């Protein structure tokens, strides 16, 4: 996908002293007012970036985002709250918008105050006025342990949608991924944008699980400045969904230590909720994740994971079908040749586990990744 | 703890061809009728061993157990059900008890039928009559990927309680651990035994989580043959609890690939259920588990894990206290010296994470282990 940018967004990136090398700060704002929508982590330990942004995005008039990377500013008490307000106010001044129009995001270590002197000095040196936004640079600036920047663009009539995201661990979003932002010059009324965004997030970021851990900082927002004029709402939703799904797949395959993207397609469920629950049980099972990593066509572990839905009394082992790729391994087991073929399939970059519960018409697909020694090593070493 | 056996239990162990070396079969039965109690996995994919045993233990007159190791006999269809019945019937004949008086347990690979010819031949060669039970040998025979046999004994007046257990992975028991059996010559009425056993299991095996995966085969049972006469119920419960806790701690520190036992003590909760939920959130977090493995005093990850209890709106970050061992790291953060001391503490075999929610008087302690490259390696290689 070629990288195309929506009109009317300005911004910059910088190193404010949080990362040893590379940018750790990004700001992107629209030149003109926007319609916006946003969703956030439901964590009880959400930090001031989330509480501040959640409060002010209710007006659906946010014009952009500012992100500090490598420090989550979580569990930092009253000082942390003051620092978040100050950073947002200063950046808003530079960008020529009201502080309430900025979504602030922060990601990284928990429990350590921002290095404010270094941040103030860095902000004072930003270029004025802000140049045209460089979305790939912004995507790179918001990375923490990501191994590659994640950005995507799609056209929708005359309009463009550009999305950036970061997130590799501590990811089982309940409302959003760690940090993801969408910018568009499409004109979409705020109420419609909010409804579309929530539907898209539910089918994409809320279908993603790397390691069952939910971040304290998850934030997702979309900013629509309307410079390209009105668009067909259905086409816009489709394009936004395509962008979000692409980012989700990028995130899953860049999961900490991950070598394989796992897609679990559940069909035949009583309803969507049950399909999602079943998919999450499978994609979150460490035994399923290690089996994929070991290229072991261990359908028994998928059955075990489904068995954990102990309150779903309509799940009957006799009605369930389990396939890896195109090979149905249960019921009936699999012969040696089939197992060998499936083991080969598991060696690929992407694995589809298909589960049919045999109950009704509910469907849901979830995304995750394998569990590797690399995940353990990275998280045993990534330090406070 | 010296190994002392309760009176009146006979049994034997053997290799029936499931393991390449070592015993894979164990039977232990009381010479006389027993009071009994049992709890089982709630998995929707429970196998015939569990369904058969669950049905027949309702009478509270089980006299002992038979275990086949290295094959779970799960997802094996009608043939699997027939095989379980046949094994139990043959062993009951050898032991001189009714089939309904035997709890049958099975653990290992899912989806493969028992090798019945080999099993029949092995059973035909067992010594008759069965000799006095050798509990350590039975504990060894029921092992799969366990690195050591787990057994324990305690006195209660004139009576003895002996427990055996196995289980290292696929363990977040909901009703029991993978397999655990307690034998006693104490005289305890069946109704009282059942109540005591359920209370003990709730505080021990149901407080254990290795990897969030719930087995299809979890079974826990206690057999009391009364040969030592009546005991004080409170003292009996205390002794049974001590035995069960010891086995739980053995299981946690022998968790697949584990190097550290993690004990999460939650206090100050609204009630016991909330305390348990909070403890499980912490002990199951892969980021907490890898932090302990990496000797990283990362209290921020504990806060993150608590934050996942998004529906517990009475959890306020400002009221929570988090300690590793005796060091309170939150609130207030920790200075370099304290972090260094805590890192040293995390290098030990056992780590206590203490969480005070600051709400009420509810308490619960859960047990787990760290997440290591060894877990990944073992489960990537352990094959269907």
C-alpha cells in the first residue's frame, strides 16, 4: 500500500531525552477543526494521559494527538497529573490549538515521573510553525519495544485515511490497542464517526490479544477534518476497517518475541459474544501459543482451551470442529501424513485456526501470536 | 516430613507400555469400605475418566483410585468411553472392589486411544493379592512432565493422611489440580468429609495457577477408611489443609520450566472473591511472571495486572499498596537501594507479592510460578 497522506495535518517529532536514540515525541494536529471519536483502556490504574484525554474527547472536537514514548506516566500521583496537563498545554500552544483539543498519549515504563526539564527544553526547540505532518516519522516516534513502525493509508473517494499504531506487549485491549490514531480529510459528522469508530474498534483492536495483559494506557482516536468533503459512510467504514485490520495484523505479527501471527476464526457460535469468548480462549492459551511456536499440530490443546468455557453449556465436544488451515483435525483425529502437512503449514508466518462450535450462526475472528523464548527474554530483561 | 502411611491401603504400580521407561499405572484401594469426597474439572471437554468418576463418586463410598499416565483418554469418542469402563472394571476385579468404588484418572496426550492390548497384558501380570500400598511409587507412576514425585503425609491423632499429586502444566484448576488423591485411616463421616474437602480444595488447589490453562482431566479425591477411629474434625481439616498446601507449593515450584514459586497475598479486599480475583490477575500476568523471572522489581506490572479488574470500581490506585517481600514499593516508588535489595530477594526460590487493596477485610492467597524460556521450550516440543 503506497503511503498517501490526508490534507491539512501538521506535526513534528523529536527526541526529548526519553529514548537514548531516535524520536520519543510526536505531535500531529489538523489545521482546521475536526470531528473526532476516541476510546480508552478500562484499566483501574489508567494514568493521567488517559483520564485527561477521556474527559476532553467527549466533545468530539479533538484536532490531533501528542504522544510521549518510553514513559507511561502511570502511578505517578498528583505530580504525574500536573505533568500531563503541562505537556499538553505547552504542545497545544505550539500547535495553535486549545489544550482540550489535544489527545495526549503516553506509553512505556510505569511509576516514574516525566523528566520535565528535558521535556521543556525539547519542546522549546520545536520548529514553528509546525511543518506538514510526516506520518511514518510519527509512527516511528511512538514505538517502544516495537521492532518496526506501523502505519497504513487508504483512499475513500477523494479522502484519505491514515492510521498509525504502536504496541507489542501488555496487549489485550478492552477498548483499544496501546496507542493508535487515525487521521482523515473525509467529512464525517461526529455522531456517525463515533458509531463507525466503535464498530471498527470492536472488530479489530478489541479482537487482538498478544499476552492477555491490558495496558494502563490504551488509547485509540480518529480525527476527521473534512477538507476532502463528504464521503459515503459505508465506504468510509470499510476503508477505516481495512486500515485498522492491517494495523492489528501488523501488531500481532510484531508481538513481543512473536514469530507467527495466529488468526482464530470462530463460526457456528450461539452469538457473537460466545464466538469472541471462544476465540480469545484459544488465542490466549499459552499451550496453544507454544504449540504453534513448536509447529505442533496439537488440536487437543485447542479442544482444551475451548473446554475452559465451562459456563457455555451448549458447547458439546461432539459438535465441535477444529481445523488448522484447511485441514480438519477434529473430529476424527488426523493421520500421520495430515499431521506432517499441518506441521509444515504451522511453519509459515501466519496460521489460521478455524473452530466451528456447531451451535448457531455467531462468528468472530481474533488475532494473536505465538509465545516464544523471545517474549520471555524480552520481558524478563525490559526493566523498571 | 517423614513418610508415614495410613493403615489398610493396598496397591501397586506398573509399566503398561505408555511410558518408555518407568511406571505409568498406579492403583491404590482400601481393604475396607471408605467415606470419600471428590471434585473434578469443569471443562466442557472433560474425558470419560472424569465423567465416569464424577457419576460414581456421588455416593461418597469410593475406596481408591486407578490412574493411567501419559494418555488423557480425552476427545476419543465412544471408543474412549468403552476403554475407560473396561480399564476400571478389570482393575476393580484385581483389587476386589466394585467398579463403582474406583475413581479413575487419566492424564497426558489428548485425542489418542489407550493402547488396550498392551494395557490388558500389563493388568493380567499384576501381583495378586495386591501388596501394601507404596505411596511414593504411586506418586511417581502418575507423573507426566513432572520433574519429581509429589507426596506428603501428616498425623492427626492416631490417624495418618497421605496425599499424592501430579501436575506441572495446563494448570489453572477450577475444581482440583490435574490429579491429586488423599488417603487416610481417620474415621470421618462422608458428609463432613465432603464439606472439609471442598473447603480445603478452595484454599489450596483452587488457589493455584501455573499457566491459566485448565485441564480436561483435573481430579481430586480423598478416601477415609476409618481404621484409626474417629478424629477431631477441626484437627483433621487442619492436617488435610497442611498436606494439600504442601502439594500445591510443590506443584507450583515444579511448574513447567519454573524456577521460582510466586505467592500472591491479597488483603484489604471487599471480600474473599475479590481478593482471589486480584490474586489470580497478578499471578497469571505473563508480564509479572517474566518480571519475577528476570529479577526485576517491576511493581508497575503488578499495578497493571490489578488494573485489569475493570469492573471492580472500588479499587482505587490511591488506596492500593504493593510489596515484594517486606519492601513496600508502591505507593511512593522505591529508591535505587531498595530496588537493588528487592532484585536480590527475587533471586530466591520463593517470592511473596503482597497486595493490600485498602477496601475491606477480604483476604486470599494464590500460588503460581514464573514464566521462563523453559516453559516455552517444553511446550513447543511436547508433542501430540
